[in-house]
C-alpha cells in the first residue's frame, strides 16, 4: 500500500511531482522514488511513497522501471501468485517477488485486457517509453483512490486530493455542488469532487494520455452488469456457496510479508473474518474499541466489547482493547485534513485510532469487515425500507395518529438518549414516501425542504441536481428485486463515497493498510446472485451471510443485535463540542459567507439541546464542513484550529 503521484506534460513537472509525493509521505514511510522521461515537447514524472508489504527488498521499490515500462502503483493483487505463474510459463523472468512486478508484466503482455483479470485493490499509473503514453487505472470497486486534474494538454494525478491542492498552490476552487451533496449525504459521492477542476477516476475504469494531446477513456468493469448477471444466475437456480467464497477471499487477503491483524468489533462481519483468518493464521492479533462509560450510557450504546472478548477467547485471538476518550477538539481538524473532502462520519476517528495503535505495535496490515452490510443488506435502512412497504398498507388515519404520538416523544433527556425513539422518528420520516425517495431519505441527512432552508437560496438548482443524480443512479438498472436494487445503489454510491474513502484516508494517515475481504470481485459476484428474499428473511438482514457464518461462529454472535461502528456523538456534542458548535453557528465561515443560514443552524441546536430531535450527526458534519471549508478557501492546505 502506497501513495502515488505524477505529472504528464505539466509545467515544472519534476518540482510538482516532488511536492505531490512529499504531501503523501504518511501513505508510505518506508521509501520514496521518482522517475522522469521526455514526452514530445514535455515530460512525464512519476512519484511514489512506499509502505512495504510484499517483497520488502529493493526489488519491490517504485517507481518500477523495466524494459521500457515505468509503474507507480498503490494496492495489493491477491491473485498475484496465479498471474505470476502464468506469466513465468510464458517466458517472463521476474527480478523479485512483488505484486508490482506482476502487474507491470501483466500490462506488458495484455495491456488494458489485464485489468478485469486483476483481483485486488489498486490505483496505478504506467508509462510506456516506446509510445509515450501514460495510462491511469483504478480497481473495480473503488477501494483505492485516484484523483486527477487536467489543464490544456497537461495532467497531474495523486492518491489524495490534498496533494493536488498543494501542488497547484491552493488555486483550486470549491465546487458548491459537492458541498451540497456533502450536506445531504454527510460525504461526497464518488461522481463528484470537492474542487471544480479535479475529478476522481471512476471505479473499474482507465484513462490514457497520448503525446499528441488526445485522451482516451474506457471501462473494464461495471457493477450494473455484475448485478444483472447475478440476477440471471439466480433465475437459473444457481446458488453460490457464500461460506466457501468468503473464506477463500479471506485467505487471499492474508497474503503478506509483514504481520496482519483484524478489526474485531464483536459484530457478525468482523467476527466472521477474524474466525476465518485464524484457520490460516492461528493466534492472529485483533483490535477493538470501547468508549468512556458515561458516553456509552448517554448514547445507549450496546456493549460490543463483551462479544469481541468472547470471539477472541473462542478462537485464540490476541485481542487489544482501545478505549476511545479522544480529545475531539484536536482530532477533528486532524481528521478533516486527512479525509480530503468533507466527510461527517465519526467512524473515521475510530479507524484512525485503531490503526495508530496497531502501527505502534508493529502491525502494518489489517482486515476489515467493511462492505458486508452494503452487499448483503445488513443495514437497518434495508429492513426499514422493506417494512415501510407494509406500513403503507396501514390505514392513513392510523398512520397519522402514530406519527403524532412519536413526534411528541423526546430523543434524549439530560441524563441519557433513547435510541428506540430516534429510530422511530427516523422511520416515520420516510415510511410514506415512494421507493427511491424513501431509500434516499432513510440514510441521508435532510429532505429537500430542510436542505433548501439550510442553504443559500441561489443553490436551489444545485439541490435539485444532487437529488436527481441519486434518483438516476438508483433507477439505472433493470433489477426486479427491491432488496438488490438497494444493495446495488449502496455498492455504487455509499461504499466508494463514504466507507471505503474514510477507511483508506484514516488508515493511511496512520501508515497502515486496511484490506476489505468482502469488497472482493468474487464475493460481489456471489452477493448479487443471491435473491433479496435470502438476504432479508423475516426481520433478519444479511440472512444468507449469517447462515454461512453459523458453521464457525456461535449463534449468540451471529444473531446478536446489530452494533454500530460509530461514536457517542450526542455525548460529545452536548459536552466536549458544545462551545465549538455555538461558535460555528454564530461566527463560522460557512455562515459568514452565506453558504449556510444562521437561523436554520440555530434552530437545529435548540431542538437538539431540548431533546426533541436528534441533530447531533448533522451538527457534527457542519463542524467537519467548517474545518474543511476554512482550509480549502485559505490556500494553506493545513487544518487550522477553531477556538472553543
């Protein structure tokens, strides 16, 4: 796992590439390198920061230059041994044992046709000295990031957006459409970028730059096609062996020349991966988190530690427990800087602190249960949307009565919060809506009216554009399965836009690689061959995955209530962060610039403090957006501390 960067026919390319690479130093503290070559009347420059995982010797160093090809690569190929054997049988001679060299030789032999054969996570740039062409590519599911910016015939690219901002001297303009999307979702969809000139290379795609200035794009993998193929497999009666496929993916994800550990929350996904990993790596280490007792009580959070300890004891896992009682006033600007774009999920802090503790213990690689909920319908929103279809058959007068009663209930008192009331209010906010609108409303922050009331009136058209984009994505398939329509939208939007993004940035900020065995091309293919009525059975989400996990995990773990990899936001907002919230509402840059309306923010603060509605997540995101916007408009590229 590494940081990559480069320029193509860009003024001062050598200087700019060095600046890009320096900004990415946290992604690769084990080594740095740069390569340059002429291209027509310009040059190409490739930069690299190395986190050495496989082939720790210099034969794995990058940029890797061999027989006219130069590669800068970030990722891991879990089928590298098979590809190496195939290439060796065809006469290829390898200098070392790195998957980087396997990728370079696969490209030499097959070109872009090698891309669908790659099983792993990757983003790379490869330059052909013979043709003068530079190709950028990104993995099928968007696990690894790749940002790029084009000006005229020049191009600059990097693993993180902050590098592009630094290399262009803070001249990039904020894209207000991305900010509106961020407020809606609390993250920026992969289709948008927080700066106008920059863009994200889409998952499963490549881009080719030619010396004559032409740019060609292509796609080698599309989730919509995978879902359609899965539907046909299901119709043909094909039943994928989920247990065997997940175990095989887990085994492959353990490939490493350095120690590997796991996240272990005590929930199904991480417990299943940890249990499977012990079959191939007995005594593996695992890391789990807990919170201050008063915070957990106020938030009414489940005791996940008890389950994590149970799994660790049963499978002989070396469990490390980390209590998160963070100084959020210090961590908030730090995380905002590392996350690149305004992301309001506090799970990023959890990931950073876990990875930091693991790194201090000498662990460079961790396995995460990320992706299982999206692919197998494990979130509460999936079950809630299905229940909503039945709820709509209840007579309207009765539904109005239920809504009136729930609306009067408090979500919290001064001593504790009430999760069940929060869930009920959330459910009733979308239960009567049409399918796509209900699904969007079940996991986003605001409805259209609330978002318009919060924003500058001039952004009303942008709000409609963002909402239309969600509808277009949700409806862009011909699946006849409601559950799999939700899963497909999550895999195309929620997974790359939020969960994979914060996981990559938070882990790499601690110079740690996180691997996601559920977000594997073979697991994804199998997941979409499972009909929705096998994913949600009764009130059980992820039913097919739970069935597979019972072969190794105790039922108490498999069928326990779903936990949350989150943070006690209400406790933080009412204590640690209350003065900061007041400052942002009264005198924040977003308010003073007119982007956000002070009266709407003040109303949220008042209603949240009264315990009538839970706006803790909304206000947390406003804080992250405030920090990000200050940095983005200051041109400093470094996070500044707000006074509290």
